C-alpha cells in the first residue's frame, strides 16, 4: 500500500464549493483507505495499492463529476514524490514566511520550449524554478494573492493544468503521506 495526496484545483476559493466530508466520502467510495482531508481547499490524503498518479486522479475527477456534477482538475502525488519535492525546494531556506514560498503542481512535465518561454509578468518580483512536474516559487515582496503569475497564467504559458499550494501545505501533505 502507498500514501497519496490528491490536489484539487480551484476548490472553495472561487465559485466551486465542495464540502470536505463529501470529498472524503467519494475517495472512500473509490476503495481508498485512511482518507483524510487537509484544510478546506481540496487536499485529500489516502492509502491505496501502488497505482499511477494519473489513474488515481482520473478516478477522483470522474467521481466528482458523476456524483456532484463538479468538473475539477485533480492532480495526485505519492508520498515519496512529496518528500522529494520538499527536499528540492531552492527557496525553503530563504524565507520564514511560508506564504511567500509555494509550489505549483503541474499535470505533466512541460516541454523545454515552453519552460524557456515562461517569464514573470512585468513589474513583479518572483523567483521560480521548474523541476519536473513542479514549479518552485518565491515571492520575496509579498504573497500569492496579488500576482499575475497564477495557475491560469501557468496553464496558458505551459500548456498543462496547474494548482498551487503554499509551503506550509506542501510540508503538511508531505508529512501526511509519509510512510
């Protein structure tokens, strides 16, 4: 058995409302065990036989659509992946404020050409590094709330689905999926 975290994009931050009790129930109905949610923003951790991330994500997304009529992008990372992501952060030690260090999780590794063309919007002070299927972000002058370097911007520029979590959430999900 392996531990996974499913990250739902755009839940309970805009118009898409989802009770975490419903999310836990849906994930349990899929046969996953030890299901726990983290915060109200669409993070669910569960145990399942080792399976490809994409298959787990598709199952959860399909269940959300079939039972609740929600079309929500879902990304999944295993516990080992989350530990590696946390270890790879080039910015974790630069900042005490965990809202200024974030990780954008991507549905797939973007092409080298798209990564090369990715740029910070004019007038913004952001550091970023693309590592595999993640973008490590550092906002030295403020948090994520006022940037144009959003999930939608990343999706347009990189051609993949993105969902972003602050450093506190990344560490919590890493800990909740630890073996």
